[in-house]
C-alpha cells in the first residue's frame, strides 16, 4: 500500500504566477478600456452656416414638401380639405422664407459696393 502511494505521481502544487498573469491582464485590459472611453476626441466641424445658406436649404425643403403634397393629393391619399390646409400652410412658410432671403440679399448687395469702394480708396 505504501508502495502504491509512492508510485502515484503527485501533481505539483499550483503556484501564483498563473493567477498573477490573469489578474495583470484584467487590470491592463480595464485600464486600456477606461483610457479609450474617456480620452477626448478631436471633432472636426464643418463650415458654419450663414442664415442665408440655411434659408436656401429651407426653401428647397419647403418646395420638395409641396411637390410631395401635390403628388399625394393626386394619388388620392389626402382629402380636399386636408390638401388645402396643408398647402396654405406650406405656401405661407415659403413666402416667409423667400421674403427673408430677399431681405438678406438686398442687405448683402448694399454692403458690397461699400466694401469695393473702401478697397479702391486704400489702393
């Protein structure tokens, strides 16, 4: 019996290096993850839109909505009353946008000759 016990190979006792490597790997992963999450990112912003550019885009959207509204009315998806109400609302918005565009264009044209005259006087 003693001989049988001696012949059995005893597994070596686990050392702490395996669990240390796993713990180190987890801590390294967590640190990298936190750096990735909280690192500030450089955000590139596009050009700043002027009010005039915004109004031109809004005008295009309103015209497209009017075309869609006419299409849906002709397809029979809208009643006459709904069509007239929505069309009047969109036309009112388009009128306001066009009036503001015209006002801004007029102000811009009036500033351009002054700027050109100032540049000519300096030269």
